[in-house]
C-alpha cells in the first residue's frame, strides 16, 4: 500500500536511531540512564490517586464522556484565576482535552488550509510542525537564538511571509531550550497578530516547573491576548499525571468553539474517572506542586553543577524540566556526541538537531531521574569528556 504523502518524512530518523542505539547498548548488559524522553518520573500526589481510585469504582463513569464535567471546567477556571489572575468563562473559554498534545496536534486542522503558512519555533517541540504538516500547511521556522534569549525576532519575518501566515506557535517556558518569556515579548506577539491577522497558540505546559522564585506568566494575562489566540495547559507536568491524558485549551471564544466542533467529530473526550482526578488535582492541596518544583530544582543544580565541574558549562534554566546544553569542546555534531555518550557512557540525551536545524550544536537533557541516578550520569559522562 502506498503511504500518503503527508506522512513521508514525518518520522524522525534521529529519534529512531537513538532508540536503536539504546537497544544495542542494553544488549551489552549496560543499564542506560535515559535523560531523553521528557516524561515525569514522579507519581501524582496521594489525594489525586485516591480520587482516581474512587472514581474508577463508579459504574456511571464508564459512559462516553462526550463533554467535560461542569465541575472540571469550573475547577480549571478557578485555578487560572488563582495562579495567573485570569478570569475565564468555564462555559465558553475553556475546552477539556485528552492531553494538551491532542489539541496541539489538531488545532491547525481548523485554521490551516493546503499551502497556508504557519510560523513555528526552531528549535521547537515537534508536534507543532506535525500538526501543520498534517493539515497541509507550509512551515516557516522562527529561529530561537541564544543571543536573543531564545525568543523569535518577529521583526525579522519577511513581510510577504507575515501577510500569508495563518498561525504562530510559541511555547514558554520552552521545550527544548528551557527559555522563558516576559511581558514585552508577549506584547510584541499580540501587536504582530493584530497587524497580520495571525492566530497565536501558546503552549504553557511547563508553567509550574519553575525555580529560584521565578513564576512564569500566562499569555492570557496580557491585554488583547484573548482577541488573537488561545493557550494550552496540561496536568501532566504540574501534577505528574502524564499517563492520565488530560489537558485544556483556553482563551478566545470563537477559537475554542471551533476546536470543540472539530474535536466532537474526532474523539469521545476524557475518561470521567480521569476528570475527577483532575478536579482533585486542581482544587486539592497544592504543596505537591511546590515540592515537585523543588525536586526538579535540586536535580537541575546537581546536573548543571556536576557537569560544570567537568568543564562542560551550560545555562541554568529558570523553568521547564530540561537543560539545553551546548556541545562540549571538541564536538561539532549533536548526533555524533549523543551517540558517543550513549555508546560509551550509557547516558541517553537528545541531539538538538532533532528539534530543528537551529538546534544543531546543542543537546537536550531531561531532568527525569532521581538525584542519585543523575550523580551516576555525571560520573559516566566524565569518562567520555576526559578521554
């Protein structure tokens, strides 16, 4: 059978090659320390798990969950008001999703036609480009450069591209580069969107993994944000509920209504038991969120300081679950370095080029192992760097 053209080239050869190499290393009897996949390794808080247990025993929760429970929408609105000071209408400005990635993948289908231009960060989380490609759109990469604090320079986008662009993806705190944004940047984004009639999609999944007293803001805090876009949020990282698959889209009423209409023709919603666990997470004790951030900060410090002691220096991120590390001296290929690290040290990181051409020269390291494992990773890496 002939593969559809839209699927050709979508699978990342780099990710596939890393997995193949990982299996080969494990076949040699080496336990690989996986710092590649950005999935939380910590469990949800007890009150969240208990709520899920109780909900699983309710027979009525096994019907098609065609719409989210009103209590869940109110819980999300309340959380946004407490956390960001943003007042959302739970009936018209919020949509529950089977994980935020689900919405990230589908939104382009509602607004991008064949040949339309969409602006994506480079390097960037692959799902943004995937959704646009599946919708038949044309990708225009916005370089995220260290000298610009990994913020896209909107003034550098050619005017003819801007006039043809239908949507723009932004993501702060960022994956993979672990950068953060401020009000001035969001103000420029809103001005750009108004000038060129571009839909803005902001992914804020890592807002609660923040360190050193820093608190990321919501795009929706800005005046005019709801006129031009929406924001995606997930319970995966904040509450360690990645396997539960529950997230939200919030913001512009028209866009939320359109996405809801699209989704109603694709899936049947989020399991009611998971929705009840989500309510418990959003309304229950929040000490678990603070402790989660403290745990990741300890991991960040251990890894960054440990590698610095080996002469491998990197930026200390203020948020996200990643470290974006420039290649050590003597290396020019992120793929070559990552493969060598995996083969010789049994430590898996992701080559920066896997996230876009501008990712070359870096690797992404995920802080998804306990501290003692990260200490061992530093010790293993030392053998490669001091060869």
